[in-house]
């Protein structure tokens, strides 16, 4: 069964550094998402992406964040200047199309900002 | 704004008994309600979902009900087993619109006592 994959599984960085989190969505899916989950809390929406552009973004997704689909398979989340409060688990998700909105989540990247 | 409330935050039941988790949502335009199970350190996994044109859906030991008028939906797990222990998240989405974000509840930590 196809799955969403993410790399790395764990990223440790210094405050102020840039990080790029990578995701490979399920191959026939057209809609892509990033969510984050601070330890012990609920999953929060960050951004959705379709047809090579952002569809919607949350208040969390400020100018420090950007997303990109650099090729036909990868979907990336960049944080330009990390803050301590960016420490969280970041999940990528994808869905097939607008009618079938089932979103399938990747295993997550645990980001630790020191 | 859009919000999903979930109760209880923790639930402990005897193995073999039933567990019920309840949620309410605020956005009346929501029409897709997935439930996710998350084991410690793992990704959220879709276990069942319901759309607003359906009042109830069952899949083996799991059932979901939806009351659109009251904006309530709930998850019922019967004949609970130790492997049901996990955090369960309800969620709501405005499916059928492009790249619909999922709004998650705060989660219920379900423990099954042997």
C-alpha cells in the first residue's frame, strides 16, 4: 500500500538556522499539506498546496515558512530562521482529489530547536 | 473561527467494554468528519470517516454517528482490546472544496485496562 514518506525523521538545529523538511506524497495525489504537533498537543494545520501554489495557510504559517514542490515527487517545508517554539513534530499529508478528501499522513519529522 | 471540541481528554475502560468519544464543531459548512488514531510517536492514522449526508457509519467494532443539526459527532468502539489504547482525534473539514484543511480536536487518550 503506498504511503507518504518524510525525511529526516529527526532534525536538531540551532536557533536562527534554516531547516528544510522533505516529503514524498502518494504518487497519484494532487493535494498536499503540512501540519505540526507540539508535544502532547493536537495536530495543527499549517498550509495546503495544490497546482503548484498555496491554497490556504494558517496564522502559524508566517513569513518564516515556505513550501515548494521542486520536482514531480517532493514537497518541502522550509523554515528560514528557526525559533525555540518551532520545536514540534511536522507531518506532511496528501489527498487524492477534491471529492475524496481523505488525507494520509507521513511518519513525521521531529524538529528540535536548541 | 473554526473549532473542534473533543471530550473526554482521557478515558479508561475495562477490556471488552465500550468506549465513546464525543466532539462538536463550530463551522456549519463542515461536511467531512474523519477520526484518527495516533500511537505514541507515530503518525495519525485514519480509522473511519463520515460525510454529512450520512448519519451513521460502522466498520467492525468502530462506529461513528453525526448529528448535523446539533453539530455533534461521536466515535464508538465496542469490545475494546488492548491494542485500542492510543490517542484518538476527531476532526472536521469542508470537503469538496479545494485542498480542504482538517481541523483537529484536542485528542482523547484511551487506555484499555486488562
